C-alpha cells in the first residue's frame, strides 16, 4: 500500500512486490573509483531508496547515479564499512528505481487516429505543423520543396496519439514551465489537446503537462525523440539527388585554391589547376564522388537563406 506521496491515482501493488523481489538479487558488474563520485552522479546522489528489512536495526540505504548517455548506473551503500561504488547494468538499476508509471496509473492521450486531423509543435524555436488529408499526414509548416520522410511523419503521429506518461514529479518548481516552453497541440472536429514541455529530466526525457493540468508528468526520451522531431528528421537529409556516374565535371574552390576535375572515361579523370592539366588519381576522385552523392545533412535551418559566417569554399 502507499503510505506517503504518489500522484493519487490507481496504485499497482504488484509493482511494489516485484521491486521487493528484485532487491534480493541485484549484482554488480564491477567497482569504480570512489574518489570521483561526481562523475558517477553520486555527489549528491540522483536516486535514493530506503529499505526496511525485518530483523535489522537500521534501514538499508541505496544511493545511485545514472550519468546521461552512460549504459551503466553506479550504486553505493552508505552504511557499508567500505567506501565502494558499484557499477551495475541499466536493467538492474531500473529494477530498483522504477518509473512512476510502473507503480501508478498515469494520464496519457490514447486518441483514435480518426479523431485528429492536425498536429503542431515547437522545438527550441522551430515550428512544425502536420495536416491529415484522406488519411495521409503531410508537413505544412515549414513550407519547403524538400521531400518529406513519410515514415517519420507517420511515426510521429502514431507516437503522439498513443502517448502516455511513464513517470511524474511531485512539484513543478524548477521544471522549466514558462511562457516560452515547447508545446504540442493536436486537434480534430470534436477535441483539442495540448502537451506543454518543461526541462529535460535526469534520464533525458522532458517534464510535461497535459491540457493545462497541475500534474507534472514525464515524457520519456524515447517518446520525445519520436514526437518532437527536428526538421532534419522530417525531410530527406540527402543534400544532392544525383547519380555518381552522371557527374562529368567538378570545380572546387577553397580560399585562393581552385581546380577542376573532368571525366575522360568511365573511371578516368584529369585535373586542371592554374592552366596545367594532368591525369587525376582515379581512386581519390571516386572517393570524392561517393562523398558528394552520399552527403547528408546533420541539421536543416529554414529561416536562413545561406550558412552563417564567411564562405569556406564552393563545390560545383
């Protein structure tokens, strides 16, 4: 039973029983340097569990840290005589420090796809809008000639309409909810819903509020990545649409250096620089061609007409 805290929703008592069982068989993979506890997120510890055990005079306190991006967690038992920091698997860590959604029934969206025909969200100042026409989702904002990645767009809609919080926080203090917070709005003929996003959580998700409610929920990192997609994930990131074999001439300028490559045969090229022409290294030219046709963007920024700063070089 719940004796303190909780969001006040239905409690899953079997989850607590599972934690009690799992506490008896947590094994460390290794030990790490205890003098660098800040690196293990143990100074101060991010997580703490206090376990009262029948027959013991004092509770067992388990403290843990989970550095962002690390596949392991780090655990210490303050009552131990030895100053040890244990390295444990993410799986074992999650068996002790389960998310609130394991213990309580938390709010979510769970909206039928047929009931929604528009989705809009902001992500760090970038705006995205989706519209459904005849069952097919398309990107209407930003306006661009770039081809949309349809699977990514459809996946975004599916993830959003099935979203359910997997954790919660006791308070909104310091969680980043303000007038400039990112938002996701989706609507249809009969309903409109809004998810307001706050700061990142320790595990890389985002704090969230649903439809202006007071509850502080957590959107997992998996859901954040699936729903709040940057532009480069919504559109084709291929910079060029050209076949390697169709390229006949390449001109490269970089500072005061300029040279031209001209195809003289299927795998033969010549290079011209300062009016001097000679055979080019075919293997190196092939490497350059592959790099060009496979070039993919890491990010796309629509408001800017050109890259900021001075031009480094040009390739034609």
